[in-house]
C-alpha cells in the first residue's frame, strides 16, 4: 500500500512543520509493523490530552463541582472519541502496520486509531511543547465540548443508580465471548440485574462492551 506524503499532512493537520519526521512515523506505527511502534508515545499523549481537556473544562464550567467535571472529562477522552477524531483528520492512510493486521481490519479499529491519535499528540508535544497541542485539541475537540450542555453520565453509573433507586440488585457484568485477532479483538458482554432484566452488547474492548451493554439495559428498563 502506497502511503501519501507524511510531512505535508502533519503540517496541514497540526499547524506544525515536523523537524523529526521519524517520531511522527513512530506514532503511526502499529506493533504488527515492528517493535518501534506507537505505544510509548500513546502513553504520553494520553496524559497530555487529559491535562488539556481538564484545564479547558475547568475554564469553561467555573461553577461545576469536581464530580460533574470528571463526567465531562471521561466522556471526551475515551478511545472511541479519539478514534473518531483520528478518522476525521485523515489518519488511516498514514498508518503503518503489517499486511495481516490490515487485512484483519486493524486500520479501522477504535482501539488502534484511539491509541494512534494519542501517540500523535505525544509526538507533537515532544517536538513543539504544550501550546501547539493545546491549540490542536481545542480546535478539533471544540464541537464536542460545545455539545455537552449537561455533564454526561456514564451508562454504567446511570444503570447502577437506577438499580439502587428501584431497589434492585446491582448490575453484574460478564464477558461471554471474545473473538478476533489480538490486535483487533471483539468482546461480548452480558449485564444482568438479578433475574429482572439483562442485555448484551459488543465492543472493541471489555470496557467498551460493558458500556454498550449498560446503555442497552438502561434503555430497556426505562422504556
């Protein structure tokens, strides 16, 4: 697969001319392509993204308590949101991965794309400092923050509260299936409130599947 030139894309997307292009190449490299991959940069970028979004929320919602700010933060920095951003800015054609991983669909995996997005933020931070990363995050995440009129409640927390308010047993989660290759797994999780109700859902991670199952069961019991 022929990849488009990377340097012009970095400059256009992040407003920064890369000085160390191999660092950005590493941020786009999946483990199936070699040991020199995005994992360390993803670790760094994850923390930087959390800091920038937390700082931004602190400014935007000066009257909200810590609990509501945490709900907003958790909804904005999920792997799913990072993967959506990665698709929007055109990451996929620049990914570096082994043929088998690409054939298995890893280039469209939320897990992979979310990690790569964070790795790119880490690479940008190491080369240019915090301010360019802050400008980029505020630009591409802005619409999502603007759409949060209320602090969103995580489906698992909402389901837990519904069960308590209705004198039901706490929700119990169980992984009932795991399929797909190691780099692009699919999990099926079942959540049950005793014998009262249950629902199942899939996700690219155990956490994602649990969240989807909680959302499905919440919709069911509130119908």
